[in-house]
């Protein structure tokens, strides 16, 4: 009976040691998982912030592009208005005392000798 009781106590102590080592190992595994999850969370949040910043910058640049396109259109329309024949004729007659001719203008072309 003595031998059996020693074996039972020995096996109980071995089981206890196994569970203690298993729990100790599992604690480290759990801590490792928590560290990995925390690192992944930090990286994810950082990525989301970077993406948000890039999208904000894209929107700002698109607004600048729209503003520049509008300015270009306004400048084009101003150039067309300033180049209009009616405006040029009006300035020529009022400011420069020029008159409008009824005859078609003559074009003189200069030919170069190819020799």
C-alpha cells in the first residue's frame, strides 16, 4: 500500500508539474498573441491615418485643379473678347482715327528665288 500511495502521489505531482508548466507556457503564448494583435492594431491605425491624409491631399489638389481650369477658361474667354474684330474696329476708329475701307485689302506676297 505504501508503494501505491507513493506512485499516486508521484503521479499527482507529475500531473501538477505538467499543468503548471503548461499554464506557464500558455501564459507566454497568450502574451505573445496579445503583443502581435496590439502591433497589428497599431500598424492598421497608422495605415488608416496615412490613407486619410493622402485622400485629403488628393481632394485639395483636385480643388486646385478645378480652380485653375476655371481661371484658364476665364482667361480664354477674355482673350477671345480682346481679339474680337468688333473691339479692334471700335478702338481703331475711336482712338486711332482710322476708317473702315469698303474695298477688300490687297495682299502682297513676296516670292523668293530658289536659285
